[in-house]
């Protein structure tokens, strides 16, 4: 059975102006799953106009009233969690248990910001008894939220919830590969939670057409984008010409540092999760594992054994699913050839899975390479798949040098029993998130964002609200 996904504009489904649809294939089977509306400039304009019309009334509501609606959305997402997670699992290919966690994460964003917005205030500034000076945080207006295909519902909630909480209205553009779960949330928000029509719109289609049109639209005053560095540069160019603010969360090639005093009973499974979660399709993935020379061989042996136990497939007991898109499936296989040509030592994996009933889609083996140097392509380029490059280092200074020798700076991991070492190294790593004796820890409360080529601005936590508001200062002579 195939589905048809249309835009969601002004509180209702809307067919594409062109009448055109894009094919969506199911990652686990490689067979047709859906037809997705091919949005163009006219569809984007319709959605933006709808949002702009709805903005004044939404902006002028008391924060506590907006918060109540967001809390209701969180409640309804949880009531429909199995339905939404099933859509997410089929579209992305991830195991259902992982999709359930993604949907729960989305609910938490609406819950967190629905409560937090009630305590957002400006400040009074003392500039002398003759004046009263204060600040206000005000919404931008229409915000464009462009999300990738690897975690659509979670990252949709991450951008939409804080934007709505502070009084913005949103036009969201999910990836054409994963549109269904966000459409469901938009519908239930309007139909079941009292969100006014037009406050949240969803436009589908390819990034080159619908996404670009959204960033270029004159009524869009702020954009949040998660995706590739290439696309981020193009969006940044358009935004710079229009002089509008951006939040960019781009790629990563995150170092995961294992010191010789690390507890390997924690570091090994943690390092495996760091590069195999969501089949490696996570910007934060710890795909460069820097291991101190004295424990290098033992670590490689234990990681290889742990990877061998991972069950890949579409079965209920599988712990790793397929890659989400066919181009990504082909890209990862190309890097297997790159690694071979560069002389890296293959410890395990390195090929696609042989097709059978449970692996007929875009499945690759989780793969570990040792003998890697930091100048190899597999150590420098974001593969976005379950591929780990293990690189030896000598001491703390060498580990820090190697970790920072990258164009990216999204995340980093540190494994050590010495808390002082952990704090010293964390302070010198050039990345927005540092995890010590864990990897990818934290929740909706912890700010997320990158250094260097990994982007700028912050999502999550209280900090995100600052990026979805603009600051006004009012000074009155008494």
C-alpha cells in the first residue's frame, strides 16, 4: 500500500500547485511507500501568507495561553505515539523502538517550551534615577524550519516548539524523504489541541525548490536549518543577502577520545553506540575514535567483538536498520572503496548485506577500520553511516591536537577515570557538546550547536528561546 502526502496549509491538506509528486521508497524494502507533494514557490508563498496572517493573533496571546496549547500537543503526541512512531520507522528505516524514542523526544520539546515560556522576561537596566530602561524579547514573525531525513519528528519538534512558544508562526519544510510524521503532528495540533490554523504549516518537496523558496521569501524573518554543510552554505548566502538570522546545525566528524585509564566496560559499548546509533546517520556521531596507544590493540579487539553482536535488519529484534535513502546507501559503499585505497585495515564489516527477506533494502554492515591516520578521507569527511575510524594517539596533547584537526566542531567524547583530565581536555576541545564517560548524553534541556563548519546558533534548552526572539531595549526619561 502506498500513501499520498500533501502540504498542510492554513489548517488543512493542500495539493501541490503543480500537481506533481515525488516518489518515496521504503528503506527496509526498496519498494514504493508514498507519493510526496512536490512543493514549489507558489506553495511556499501560500503557506507563508497563511502564517503571516495568523501571526498577530498568536503573537498577542499571553505566553501562558500559548504554553497551554503546546502542553496539549505534547499530551496528544504521547496518546498517538505508536501511530506516529510507525510512520517514522517506515519512512526512516530505523527500528520501531528507536522511532518511539524519537517521538517521545518531540513530545518533550513541546512540553519543555510550553512550560518554560511562562518565565521568559526581559530585564530592568539601571542607568540612573532619571531613566527607566528595560528590555523585551519579541518574536520575529514567520520562521522557516527546515529539517533533514535522519530524525524528522525529533528535529521538527526541536525547532517548531520554541519558535511557537515565544510567539512566532512556522512554515516547516521536512525532507521529501521523511514527511509523514511531522504532517501528523501538525494535523493533531490544529484538529485536537486548539492551535489556530496557519500558525503551523508544513510544505513538502525538494530542498532545491521548496526549501530555497522558503529561505528567499520576503516575509520569512528567521530560518532554522539542519542538514549538510553544502546546503548550509547556500542557505547562509541567501540569508546574508536578505540580512535575516539563521540557526545552522550542519555536519560533524566528531572525535571520541579513549584514554588508557578509561573503563573499557563502559567505553567500548559507548563508543559502539556513538557510531552505530541510527545506522550512523547522526550529525553528532562519534566516528573518529582516538585511542591511546597503550590500549589500542585491546580496544580494537573488544570493539570488533561488540560490533559483531549487532543485529542488522528489519526484524523486530534488529538493533540497527537500513540507511534511509538510496543515495546514502551508495555513498557509504563508496567510502568502503576509499578506505581500501587509503590503506586502512578493515577489522569488520565493509560491505552491504546480502539480500534476503529481512534485508532487501538499503542495509550495510557496521564497519570498523584501524590503522587510520587523521589525514585520510575516512577520517576527515562525514560519511553519515555506521563507519568507525580508529586513530592512535600518544598523550593528552596529541589527543587534543588530533581531535581539533577537523573542519567540524559539533561534538566530542572523552573516556577517562581521571575527572581532572576530563575537565582539562573538555575545556580545550573545539566543539559545541562534550560528553565525558558517555556519548550523546543530555535531553531537551541541554543546548546543542556547533563550532567551525558545524554551524552556529543553538537549539534546545533555554538558549534556544534567545535564538527565536529579537531583543528590544526601551529607555524612558522620567
